[in-house]
């Protein structure tokens, strides 16, 4: 099992646990007692300032509503908090390791989410009006608002890791591909006669380099698309024509470019099948090397 697969399994397990924590909290808020924890509080200076700002009249008195759990409900609350602490500790390590620039976003929401789960916050409501069901709904909304953002950050980790791995692979592969094309060019360079063996070697080297680059483009396309059903599927044995056709099918190559790849594939086939100097033309091999170099330098993605 690859490292990225293990990481994905770990992330998906944490995402599933987040859903379970949310379900447990929904169950908790449907059972726990809600009541006024303070009555007839005067409106604040802030309320008065907002009245002047938006022209909307605020009540003169508020009741503060909050949780009043019994002993059994307190134990359920502590269980949810323990689960969230374990979830947060595991998730924060992954975010810090793979998304260090977003780590502050993840940790900044910890105190708020924990406060909601700990039933430590109250909400004001116009005095004399019931707010028990509204309080339950609002508290769950508050949890979802911050907790979902933490989950979303965690969910993005595999894509970021995959993109970094692909970027490193592309960097290494680019050096190898350009080195192979340099070698092919050296074999057919100059104006003099080139031996059939050198032509054939240059042709095969450039063809392999081009196939490698075509697969690299397909891999990057798959990484950016994300959905497996939209992925470009290729086999190790696919050659220039098959790979180019698959890139063309998703709009990465135009019909005129596909015609060029047909010519390059034909040159490659001639070189592989050639015996001695028959059928191998220097101009076609040079054309293959030059077009391969152009393709390697193309930018398909921003």
C-alpha cells in the first residue's frame, strides 16, 4: 500500500469520525435541557449603537438562554468533548505537516468549537419569549460553521500531498527527459552522415522520452481533475499514438497536433522494425527529436 493511500485512509477515518461527533452532538442537543440562565438583562451599549446604525429597534430587556444538562447529559457531553480532543490532536498534526500555511486557520477554530461542545456559551433572546428550540438550532449551526471548516482543511490534505508528489516527480522526470533528448540530439547532430545504428538509437531514445512526457501530462491532468471517472487511463505498454489519442480525447491536444503524433509514431515504428539502414531516414528522426523537445516545453496547465 502506497504512502498516499495510507494517508487517504487516515484522513477518511478522521472525516468519518467528524461526522460521528456531529451526529452525537445533534443527539445531545435534542435531549439536553435548555433554560433561561439569566432573566431581564438590559440591552447593552452595543445594542443601542446598532439601533442607531441600522434603525432596527432592539428589545429593552433580554433573557440569556443556555444549557442546563443533568448528570447523564453531562457524561454524554464529556464523551463528545473527549472524541473531539482526540480528533483535533490527530488532525492538527496532519494539517501542520502537510498544510503548514493553513495550520493557523485550523487551530484558530479549536477554542470556539470546544466551547460550543462544552455548552459553555449562552445566547440572548428578547425577554419573555421562549427560545429553547431556537437555541438548539443556533448552537448546532455554530458548531457546523466552524467544525466543517476544520474538516474541509483536513479533507484537502491528500490532494495537496498528491500535487506535491507529482510536482517532485515532474521535476525529476523533466531532468531525465531533457537529458534523453540531449543524447538523441547528439546522435543525429551535425551535417555529416549518421550511421543506421545511431539513427535507430536516437529514434528509440526520443520516442521513450516522448512517451514518458505524455504519461506525465496525463498524470497531472488526473491529479487536477480528482474524480476517477474522468481520469485518463493508460497502460505501461501504450505508445505515442495511444497516449496522444487519450490526451486528445479530453481536449489537451488538437486534431492537427494528433496528426503530428501519428507521424512521430510512424517514425518510431519504422526505427524499431528497421534492419540495417533500410527505412530509417535521418530527416524523420531529427523531426521526431525536435517535436519531442517542443512538446516537453509546452505548458498544459497554469
